C-alpha cells in the first residue's frame, strides 16, 4: 500500500485482511526494502521456544495474577456490604443502650466499630476504579494473546513455503533484485 505522503514508498504487510502487521517499507525510487527487525526477531525467538510456549507467556501470567486479585476484591463486595450493615446495626444498638456506667467502654467500642466501617466504606468506594483496572488488564492480556496467535500463524504460513525464517528473509531481501532480473530477461 502506498503512503499518502510519498507515492514511491509502499508499506508491506504480512497476514490476512483482518489481522495483519506492517512487515516492511519498500522505496521503489531508492530500490530499498526496510524490514521490521522487531517482527523478525519475534519470529526467531518464537521458533526457539518449546511447543505451546509463547513470547508473552510471562507477561500474561503476571497480568492473570493481577486480575485474579482484582476479581477477588470485587467478589468480596457483597461480604463488605453485609459487614457494613452489621457494623451500622451494632452502632445503632450501642446508641440505644447508652448507660451512665458503661459510657467509656461504649465510646471505645463505638470508635472501633466506626473505624472498621469507615475502612470498609473506603474499600467500597474503590470498586469502580478496580472494575476499570480489571477491564484494562483483561484487554491488555487479550491483546498479548492475540499477538502470540498471529505470530504463530505468520510463522506457520512462512514455514509452509520456506525452510526457515532466515530463508524467507533472504528471499524478501532479494525480492526486488529478483523482480528486476525477471523483467530484464523478458525483454
């Protein structure tokens, strides 16, 4: 696909219509093809991994641990709501049962209950933030998994036509020269 700024520069993609990545840039005037070295190194690294392993496995595992913790926090929301209700009931009962002799112990108990309740309410106020963070991490994890899957599909397709990644890169590096030789032979 030609870039809008320079009609002599083309972006070279690998993949399908829906899932593709820019693999190289072709400059037809200077006769250069600049390959994205990061993609090539990812392919080479992926091939070296054991079967079923992916480049992003460690990141995905770390994100899963974080999301599990966030989900646990969200799952405890009902428990926190019930605890707040129990604490409110206990505070109301303390208020009703005021007596002159027990005033000091009631005051200490009331303060402890209020502190517990305030902590629980502060936790509850974080629920929307935690939900947003959970969605963000799940999205990031999904993107990493998608990247791994696409990388495997790219490698599979390359290896169906070439002996290895290096042979593919070598062919791509000489593609323009081979094309020109073919054109000159036809004349």
